């Protein structure tokens, strides 16, 4: 089988990178903001629905017993 000269792959040159696209910087920045926003929401909502130990919470019946 005969292959033409222009069909050979040229490995004599190293490919040049075009760099990091600017949209990737935006995506990373928005991702970091989202991570901190979720963390802040977790910290701020951690007390919702919890009865922290105090004199008042010691009187809450936890077994649904009728008294």
C-alpha cells in the first residue's frame, strides 16, 4: 500500500496551548461563592428546630405519653 507524503502525521512540532479560557475563571469564582453560601446557610440554619439544653427544654416529653 502506497501512502502519499501529505498523509503522514507531523510530530516534529510541539502543540501550543491556548491557555486557560476566561470563562473557567468565572465558573471557579462562582463555585467558590456557592461553596461559602452553602456553608453560611448551614451555620445559620443549624439552630432551626433544635431544643438546646436549658431548664425549659428539660420539661418537654419525648415519648408522647399522656399525663
